[in-house]
C-alpha cells in the first residue's frame, strides 16, 4: 500500500521518539529502577496513547486508523529497529573506541576503582 503523509509522519515520529529515548539512555551513567521506568515507560506510553488517538475521529479525521494501519505492517516495526540501530550504532562504536584506545583520566580512575573492588567494568 502507498503511505500517505499522515502514515509517513506517524512512522517518522515513532522512530524519532525511540531513537531519542535510547540516545538519552546511552548517556545515563547510573541506572536505577526509576530510569528504566521512565525511559521504557515513555516509549510504551507513546504507543499506548497513539492507538486511542488514532481511533478518535473528531480529534483529527485524517489520522483516523493510522496506527492500526501502519502497526499491522511488519515493515513499520522493522523500520523502527533498523533506523534505531542505524542512528545509535556509530555513537556506541565511537564511545567504545574512545574508552578503549583514548581513555580520559576519569575512565582510568573508574576502571581502577572497579578492578580494586572486584566489580566488572560496564560501559
């Protein structure tokens, strides 16, 4: 089927929300249950609210049934996964190379502390 403007826009916004949330998560240094709750909960809440909003005819008639239409297509979900990996992978590689080959003083101190206390190093 041919995607319309609203289909394409909804797909792009969905991809952007997932990418931005994962990029924020990549910059989080300390993970606690609150981080997990808000990061993954915000993605789940977006998709959970998108379905009723796309079924609300008086809200925006061209949006009616958009999520049911694009959500039933495997390529929509595949695009979310592929585009997220495409956007996140270069930064992840850059950070891994920087820590491994060009560490800053705080990287070295953090590794020494973790080795001294017997904890595994997590990037």
